[in-house]
C-alpha cells in the first residue's frame, strides 16, 4: 500500500502530503521536496503512514531526500534572512504609509527570490517598497496579495475547537460559506463564535449542512 508523509514547508503553515518512498522519516526531520516553484525544505509533521483509500490522490510526489547538515545550515541561514526581510518590510510599509498587512516572507532555498505575501482592502502601489528591498538584499522581490482566508491557511493556528485550522491542515481550496448554511442548522446568524480565525464564517459550517452543498469541501491529500 502506498504511504504518505505530512510535511510543512519551511516548518510552517499548511500541511502537504508526499510519498516517503523508502525513507524512514520521524517527526521534525528536515527533508527536501519539489514544489511548483522550486526545491524547498520541509519539516515532517506526520510520519509515514498508509494512505486512507478515500483520501488517496492519483499520485503523490516523492520526497527528494533527507536534508544534509549542509542543507540544514542553509535552512537556518534562510530563516535568519527571512527575519531581516520581515523587519525591513514592516519598516518600509510604515515609511511609505502603505495600507497593507504583511502576512509572510519566504526566501527560496536557492536564494534566487524573496516571496512576500500580504493582505489589503484595495490594490496597493508597492513599487517603492520593492525598490527599497531589492536594493537592500540584492534579490528579486515578488509581492503577492492574498485574502484573509488564504492568510489563515498560510500561517496556520488553532481553532476554537482546539484543533489545527482546517484551512491549514487539509482544505485544498475555499468554498463559499453562507448564512443559509447557518440558518439551516438553526444557529444564530450574528453569533461571533461562528467566525473563524480569519474573521469569516467557519469552513466547518459546510460539513454538517444538509442537503449536501455542491462543491462541499473535500478531504484530499495536498502536495505543494
């Protein structure tokens, strides 16, 4: 039976599943995986286990290899650089008075690019900020505006249920959660406890909504 291992890219955010092949991986082990962007470090969160048939994806990308001591040294170096970029980015946002909130900073493992995610109510002219950061760190800068639900999935956290946020654990995409779902379950529409960490209606309101909603969030294996 095919096995899977749950990892977190750069040891944060959403959980992704990969094929461990013949590697014996324990929790918190650093490995290298291929994503759509590049070779990326990931920390093992769920050790190797058989795939549940109903969750099995057509194919899972394999773990490339365990991280070597040299890889781990570069990971620590990139993480330290991320903190420097974050500090400078926050400083630049304040200096240029930009109406945006910094969500995440990621340095590609080969140090070819800095990826910066942020949330904002409207479009933001961040050209001067990018110019400042590129001049300071001598790297390409990519800015990405995301929604508050995407931000919650990216950063992760614990919900009011005491479990890890669904959006950072297994949801592959977000579906509309409406007040119709709330009313159908005889719940008060204005109850603040129905709001998730993102400030929007909780995704889990769709789980017990009947009749079964089209496009209802499904439990599937994620791979970056």
